[in-house]
C-alpha cells in the first residue's frame, strides 16, 4: 500500500470512523504534549505538568503553581493536532481545563460514477474539565470529564467520556506507580451506527535516579481495539534549564492479528528536549512514522 493510501485510511480512522471490531473517536489515542511524546508515551506515573489532564488527572495535584500550556503537532497528510490547557491549584485540590482539536486537510469526494464532486472536511474536539487531589498515605486521585464532538462533512456526532487516575508513592525511594482508565463512556453515534470509544487501561512506573534522571515504563491495554502497547522512556536534566528525552512505543499484536504499528525504520521512537527558564518552558518532540513521514510537536508552558 502506498503512503498516500495509508494516510487516507488513517484520516478516516482519526475522524471517527471505525474498523470492524475497533473503536471510534480515534483522535483520543493521539498523545498530548511534546514532553510525554519525547519519552515514548511513558507518562502515566509522571504526569506532573499541564499534560496530566490528558494522561493521568491525578497528576494535577502535583502542581504547586498555576500553569498554562499550549501544544501544536504537525502529523501526516496535513493533519494538525492542538491542545490548550490551564491548571489552577486550590486548598481543596487542583482544577484543570483543556481543549483538544484535530483538524485535517480537505478530502476529495467522489460521486457514484467516480467523478470528482468537490471536497469535504473532518475535525474532532474534546473539552476537558479535570480535578486532582492528594489523599493520605502518599496517594493522589483524579478525574477528567470530556465532552466529545466529531464531524465528517455535514455529519456530526457528540458524546462524553470520563478518565480516572491515581498516583502512588511506593515504599521504595524514588519509585512511583500510576494507574489510569481513559475514555469511559457510551461511544459516539454517526447516523445510525454507534461504536465504542477507545477505552484504555494504563499502568505506569517511574523511577527517579540521582543526577536528574528518570526512567519510565507504561503498559496500556485497549480491549475494544484488541491492542496492547508497551512504552519505555527516560529524561535527563543535563542542567537546570535543559532536559533531554528519548523513548520507544511498541505494540503487542493480539493472537491472530498483525501488529498495527509499522516496524520499518525507526517507527515507534520518540526523542526530544525541553528548555525552561524562570517559569517559562518550551518542549519539542520528533517521532518517525514510517512511510507517512515524521511527526513533530512543540509545546509552550508558563507557571505563575
């Protein structure tokens, strides 16, 4: 299959279409934030910045200051993914607001006789209201409510979902555990066909070493897609203002199914860096995507 054919199939998938036995609203599977992506998507047990809204809402409770963050991602076939978030700590916990928006280039439409008949667009959006707070014994809990909207041409679907998260500081110094259940909800219905959301169960570990290094491991299972992924990542603070990151995301194929992720070249690899000075930060991530080319993300953040 040629690269433009692959890209077209993925465009339909991300825009709410579903493959047999799979899920809809696939844009919810796209990672938010240059920092987590640079670590190969291993972020469930870290989640200590504005990206916690999308990865593990329990992590919001780790923020001691208000934080605002913006991400822009250039994906394949002129597809763009954006995120804007704000977190506000209070005496009863930390509240977060966020919006995810996936926009795609116009897709050429065809009539019954295969002749060109104009073009149509597709977009997806999620509005997030999140909350996280600590409880005794070194545990943090969080919840994120999402309003979802997907549109293909003039056909629109709306719905909702809930994410639940927990973080726990283990008795082993430097070792933290993260748990998250994402996209709990009734699914989206296009016209007369309803499909489930990409329900995800995530377990993560992170170990903070001396000298500013952290190692992270995530295991995610998506039952509707019959798919399990493993992520490993690391970040190293070269000095206080510069952090280097690298990671790898691999998919474990279910019995009798082919691995959905390309194994050609460096697909699955994530690399990036972060610069931070006086509460302002910029993060960049680069991820090869095989025949589709490369994806790039940049995030800006400010704490105050």
